[in-house]
């Protein structure tokens, strides 16, 4: 066995803006030097599909790398630090399993399908406003859709959540690891903490309960002793963050790909099943998550020893570009025959709980967008979020469309 530190590995500048905008410029030569592993400033990058699949499943050897974020900012002892270390995305073991179980029934495939009418209503109301414009930032448009659906799932008015837009954005900034952003991050967290505490308190005082609404179900779990007050509030905050960011970014990536394939875009307007294939192909080619893990128990994999304390960044968004797993990986082919599933939703204990909801949101959204946003084309520079910042994606996507005249709701 060879210690990972003794390997002659390529370097990937995953924290730089050049990498975010054009990863293949750096990934292609790195793949030629090592098929699935590279270095970066703070540790190692796993970019191969099979290695990512195998290693992400090693929950008994590695755990989420979030404590390092708090230490980086020097924010130990704060309420925000407690949230970062105790929320469902950062815990492991029995506590994680207990919190995940409290959410599981709300995120089944059946539940996601039952919510499709809500999704269609939300996107149709947004399109009544946005499809009449001739140009706008598609990322701005996309930011209003998934969070409104998540609010519907929980039973929270999305009108109130829009007031917390800046606070949600500020909380996501923590993964940029810029110490100058700490005041905004802390202030944003306090807004979210106060907002969710008020929402929960008002719902508890009302005495109303609807087990089909996730917030009510979580309150009932708390009442029965399955969650404490902090865990309930943390779960609501985490759901708001997840509902806002990941699906928004993926929807923008889908539009960016389809602008280059107008024939596929037109087909999406009439073929919802094809929309699902487009979503899956975009997730393979440009998924948004970049999970990190820290090794807490040494292990060996493919002749390499990973010592305790090793920090690993899983470049899930690049694993779908692995030539060992996919034929012509950079070709956008929604109807490709793929024998290996992408890793966009992760693997292991922390596999994305909301994956079925996200897939339904993206499919329904794309189908109606393609019907009502006619002839989309770029109207400015596409800018990118940092790859290393947890959630990769497009920062700005200026588009122009042929504005529709009057309300033309699709179905």
C-alpha cells in the first residue's frame, strides 16, 4: 500500500474562477495523469465515477467536512457554529438516522408525484409574470420556483419566505470560505433562526394539524419526543436552504445546455418524458454538489492508504465526465444508453433525501418553461459560482426570449 501523500498526483485548482468556468481545461490533463484522483490546496479531489461511488459509501470511515468551516471562520462557540455542527447534513450515526427518519415519509417518489399539481401551479404563476418579458437573468427567475414548492410541502407561505431571500443567500456564502463574509453569514443565520422560530411557534399556537404538511408532521414528532427544539428549527432551516439553492442552480444549468440545442428545447414543450431525460443528462454532465468528507478511520482503497484526518473533496459534478464510465462524456445526449447512474444525489448515509422531489420539480418546471419561454438565447455573459463552494453552478444567465402576449398557461 502507498500513502496518499506519497503519490505523484496532478493538481486541480478547484477554488479558482478559471476552473469554475471551464473545468475540462484542467480535468482532461489530470485524468491522463491519474484516472480518478488529484490534489487541491486543502486535500484531495476524487473525480472518477467508480471511485466516487465506492468511497462515498464508506460512512464507517469518513464523515461530512463541516467542522472545518466553523474553524476556518473562527466562529467556535456561536449559535451558528452549533447549527453547522448539528444539522442533518453534518451529523452521522444514530442522531442523523433519527432526524432523517422524521423526514423520510415526506420525500418518497409517491409523495413527489402527489405534489406535481402544486409544482405546475407555482411555475405557471411565475411564468405569467416572467414569460411576458423580453430579457432577464434566468437564475433570478429560477430562484423563485423550488423554494415556493418546498414551502408548499412544509405548509409555509412562500410570500413570507421571500422576505428571507438575502438571509438564505448569505448562509450559502459560508462555503466560499471568505472570512470577510462572516458578518453577513452570521446576520443571515440570525434572520433565518428568528423566522423559523416564529413560524413554528405560530403553528404550534394555532392548534391546527395536517399530517400531509411536513411542518405539522415535524411538530408532532417533536411533541412525541422524537426531536428537540433545536433539531426541529434546524431541519426547517436546512429544508429552506436546500429548497432554494440546488434545484435553482440545476434549472439554470439545464437552460444553459438547451440554449445550445434549440431542437431539444422545443421537444421539451411537447414531451414531458423527454424533459425527464434532459434532467438526468444535465445531472450527469453538470450536477451542482461538491460534497467533502474527512477520514476518521484509516482505510485502504485500490492500493492507496487514506490516513485519519485526510480531507477529500468529491467532484461529483466531474464524475459524470469520466471517460472510463461514459462514451463521449462531453456530448449532451439525453437519450444516451448509460449503464452507470450518475452521482448527482450522492451515495451512502447522506444521499440526497429530496432527490425525487427535485427530479419532479425540474421535470415539471422544464416542461412548462419550454412551452412559454419561446426562443431563449444568451443576452450577455454567463458567470459561474465557485466550484469548491459546496454548490457549483451558474451565477448569472442573461437570456432573451420572444415575449408571449397575455396569459398562455400550458399543462
